[in-house]
C-alpha cells in the first residue's frame, strides 16, 4: 500500500504549485489540506460544517484570510456578496473553488472586485459590474443551460463581455460526451459540421463521444454550447430568471472571449489549444449571429498588464504577477 503523501511532498511534486503559484505568499502548510494524493491536489483548510451553507461560509472565511487579510472595506464586502453567487451554480462549486489550481478560484479572485468605484478596463472598454455563473438557455427549458464563468458589463460603453475562463484544464485532452441535440439542431449542427475534420466521433444511444485531435476537447465543446446560448441571449430568449440578474441595458454590444492562464513550463499545451481555438474561430466566422462578437483568446497575464493596480496584493503574489 502506497504511503500517504505529506502536504510538503505535494507542494514539491505538483509542477503547477511549484512553478506557477507562490503559495507561501498567502498560506503556510498549516493553512492547507490535502484534497487528493493521486492528483497531487491541495486546498485551503476550512472547517466545512454539516450544511452546504456552513461549508460555503467556512471556505469564504479561509479565502478571505488568505487573500484579503485585515480588509474590511468595499473590497471585502464585494467578496462576501459575490462569493455566494460564484459557488451556487451547477455542480459542486464549493469543492471546485477550494483547490489551489482551481479555475473557479482564479476567475473569482481576478474579477470579484469589479464595481462602479473600482472598474476594470479590457481593450479600452471600462467594465463596472460583474456576474458569476451566468446561465444562458440552450435548446429548451428542460435541458441544462450554458453556464458562463464570468460576465462583465459596462454602463459607460453599453457592452457585455461573456468570459469562459480556464486555469490548467487545457493541459489534458479527454474525450467529451456531447448530446445528439447539438448535432441535430441549429446553430450547433452547422458548427460541428464546419469542424468535422478536426475531431473523431463515436455514436452512443443519446449522445456522441468526441475528441478533437490537436488539443483540449472540452474547451471547444464549451465554446459551441456558449455560442448556442448567446444566440438565444441576443434573441431575447433567457434561461429561467437570469435576465433579472443583468443591469438594464439598451441593445448592448455583446462580446464573447476565452481567458486562459499561461502556465510556466506548459507553453506547448497552451499554444496547441490557442491554435485550435483560433482555427475554430476562423471556421465558424460568419456562421453565428452577427450581433455576437467573438474576441481573440486572452490570458490572465494580458488582463493584469492592462489593470496592474486592480488586484489585491495577495492575489497578485499568489499568481506570480508582480
């Protein structure tokens, strides 16, 4: 039987923890807990409690202690208000958030501070409001939605930016299950047909299993789902009560973009997915609603360069952005 690894061993053996994160900047070993020996995964130690709300509150406090120590102002209030929103989407979001390499954690820490008094500028547009886990309708009320990681809105520029965010997911390319509805209904049928030489497909009862040849398949699957959801969005078809979450905007410009964290030592995988995403964007150009503007893939590092004073000090240190 394999001997359990210590937290120090995981910190040393996990390449992302060792090379891409400065964990010591905001946490000691005593602040951490093991999530998995097999995947070399660590999270922040939190007294999880019995109910989902108790688990959520314990993790929120642990993260605030790590990233906003001694902060009691507007930034702390925004963190408290938006954390509940970020971890109450589909799936076990609290557990997903509590991993040092979590995409959910990275996107939350980067964007939770966006508000009218603390705006973020991306490519010349000033964003003053943020939503997490915004859901767009896909095919019907009974089917699950397309859940967007982050949505930024700009009252000044009358714009809304939908962001699909990734941290380390693009390092692995696994086969994806895709409902047959995506191959039978428009506009996704056209999307997959335009890409059919880029992936292999196996037929199952109610779905296909697909794998893009060159890079991270789940990323492309999610892009197609988002484009379907955004098509409904620009046509005024919303999922449940999601419309009420948005500020009042009159025919806003609608942007979609992927944001990836560029991981040191994994440049080859990053380039492979970036190239695939760009190929997909070229193939699908003109095949989705013209009211949707699909912007080029961007890195978290790019966003930081445009907003160097925006992030809390511990967040910048943790992601080695200083």
